[in-house]
C-alpha cells in the first residue's frame, strides 16, 4: 500500500487561493485551484486568462504553486470540490484532467 501525503499549497489561512495536493505514491491529485478575488479586483484592466502564473503569484492572486516542483510524481487529475471562485477560478489553465461538480459548467456559463 502506498503512503499518502498532503501538501497545503494555499488558502488555509485566508479566503481564496485554495489549493491542496494529495500524493499517493507517484500520483498527485490537486484539490481546487483558487483565486483571491480582492487581489485581482483592485486592478482595473487585469485579464487573468492572459497573465503568466508567476505574475498572478506575485500579485497574491493565486497560491505559490512553485512548491509543486519539489513533489515527485505526476498530476493525474484536478478535482473541484465546489463552485466558488476562490476554489476554481484557475482551472482554465489546468494541464490535467479536471473533475468537477455537475453544476460547475452551468455556473461558468452564468458568469459569461
């Protein structure tokens, strides 16, 4: 049986930037990829979809996920625990299969 590890990447001491890595052997599952909305809203013309993740880390909008480089393993999936933006906003840039709750796509369409 493989050991299970948990890495609290961000969002545990604040509202937003939620991200957790669960490590099982060589497999990594990410829970949530959130955004701290107040850090983005203070900038008038920010288009987060066009920004590099390091810029977003620097402005405090997303967790510093560079710690993930220290984890041996492959991200196999990203799981959205629920549809709040502080948990899911960065899924658009994900480079792994995303598992999401049934209403997630409807919420995305409602937001436009």
